[in-house]
């Protein structure tokens, strides 16, 4: 078998295909766009980023930041592209989604060992090594085939994406630029000196302050706004990591103020005091003309999004270029089906990669595609499979999804899934730094990957 079939041109599928092709092994990469689109996709290019443009923190004391560094060291193809098309986002890695998808598509199309086939796959090939990387929005026909293959009835949860607005439509007389804490006025800092300091800052976020009355009125309208009706046949499970803002608001009047609208670390230049709540906007493209509303994943009807979100001070005349959406995500019970290289236990010709496996997040999906790709290449070349150490985030994720669990749920990169330190360290930053040091030392011992 010197040819591999990869189904799905998302983050995991593209990373897997390129890792296999590095070893001069032919790959047929199937992508159903633009013949057919899922409910959330609209771009013809590969590796379309939907939910948010953030690849999360770059800090090594953040598990996703550490995972990105692991991938950089090991030779990922997609993470360097994300680095190349980054937009300002403080300590996070956020990308220009259009340019990211364009760059990945160009790289795939220019690879002589990858044949990109634009058509929907409705049957899983039985005589080839196959990677199923169709993501959380797998087409209905292929989902049926996967259920036959796995014997699993399928698990579902809901995911949501935040709206995007034009920067020119933000009222900058109300808004202020600044990253959390860097913009906050010091206790003994002179007001005029502080104002001069923040005006010269290079900041990643646009911040919209709210007073108590504005905040409470907004929350009241938000929790009473009309939402898109969900289909009866779909289970109403919502993944905590991407909670719709209106559902979060229903948990209590102050829930948003202690979540995405927390005012800690900011000073309102109009009052010189900390605001009651703050809505943050993050740059969404390199040109800096599009911003997404941070933490505002939503299932509100489009008209309601325009009405309710325009109540936020500074967004009264906001121009929405993309409204938030909410859609069904599908994943298999990997803990009963896959091993720690994402290979099916009962059919070693089949691999899964990406969010369909239960790894939740862009970088996590890339890591699964990477691991699948290098192991398929090694298999074809007669080399040993590479099992990533559990002390690495990549290895810990692979171990998590392959450990039998009757209550299996999708998982983001986090330090909780890594083996814990023998010594107890109370300071979280020191603890995470130590875990990161162990991980990167393990990565450096792995040979013959690049």
C-alpha cells in the first residue's frame, strides 16, 4: 500500500497529508468543498478556520501554547503558516483566517505527492490506508458509513462561533485600546500621565466599557432574545469550552462579568475608574479592519444579534460582516475505538484525525493529524511507530482519547491530562513551567520525525 487516502481537507487532514507526502508517499486528499458545504463552512479553500481566529496562547505556561511549541520543534506544516499570518492578539496566536486558508491551500496544491480531489466521499475505501479527518461536521452519508464501521451510534454536542464586525463601525470615542492589566491605571498614577501612556500603547484589543445600568439592560435583552430552533433529533449537549453567550448569561446576572466581560485589569478613560463590565474585540485579519467579539459565540437569530449586540456601548452602529452561528458537532467514542496513534483497534487500515476523534480545538486537531501522518509514513517505510510520551501535551491528548472511558467527552489541551509532578508546587506558573520543561526535553529526545 504505497498510496494513502485522506478524507477531509481541514486542519487535521491537511497536516496528515503533508506529513505523509514529506516521505515521497502519494496521497489522495478528498475535500467536498465547493461541491458541497457544511452548515458552518463558506470558503472554498482548505483548512478553513470557523469558530474563532485564535489558536490560543503562545505562552509555554499554557497547555495549548506548549502544544504549539511541540509541533514547531517536531516539524508541523500548519503551525508555521499560522505564525506567518498572525494578527495582534497579545500573548495569543490569532490568524488572518482568509490568508491562513489560502496559504495552506497553496502548499497542498503545489505538493507533487498530493492529489487534491474536490468531491464528497460517501464510502470508506477498504483496500487502502485511510485517514478520516472529516471534522465535527461530517456529511450525513459519510456519518452513516462511519457508524457502520465503528458500530457506534454517534455522539453529538453543539459548538458556536462569534460574530465579526468592521472596525470602522466601532465608536472609538467610547472604545479604548488596551491589553488587560497593561491598560489599567496604577494606584498612584497621575490621570494625565496615565492617559498619555495608554494613548501611546500598541494594543491587541478594542475594549468597550459598560456601566451597571447598561450591563444589566444588555443581559436582560440577551437572555430573552430569540434563538435558532434546534432540530428535535439532535441531542441538546453543549460543550463548555464554546458556550453560547446567551446560555452563559442565563446562569446568573453576574456570570458574564466574571467570564468574558470581566472588567479586571482595565480603566475606563472616560471615568478614570474600572468599568462595571468590558466587552473585548479581537483583530480578525492582518489588515486590521475586521474584529470578532471575544466570547460571544451565539445561537441567536441574525436579526436578534444585530439588535442585542448593538446595545453594547460603542457598537450602536456596528456593521456585521458575519453573524455568529451554532451547529451540531459529531465525534466518535475514540476511547473505545482508537489506540494512542489514532489508529482503529479492530481495523488497522483506518485512522481518524481531528475533532471527530474528540480532540477539541485547532491546535489539538493539527497535533492529531501530525501524529497520524508520521506514523502512516513510518508504517509504509517499515519503520517503528512513534508513540508520543505522555509527558508531552501531544502524547497526553493521544493517551486521553485512547483510554477507555464510558463517559468520554471532547478534550482541549490542558495540564490536567499530563502526568503530575512528584513534588507539590503551589504556584501554578512555576508548576506549569516545570511541566513544560519536562515536555520539551522529551520532545528533543525523539528522533527521525522531521
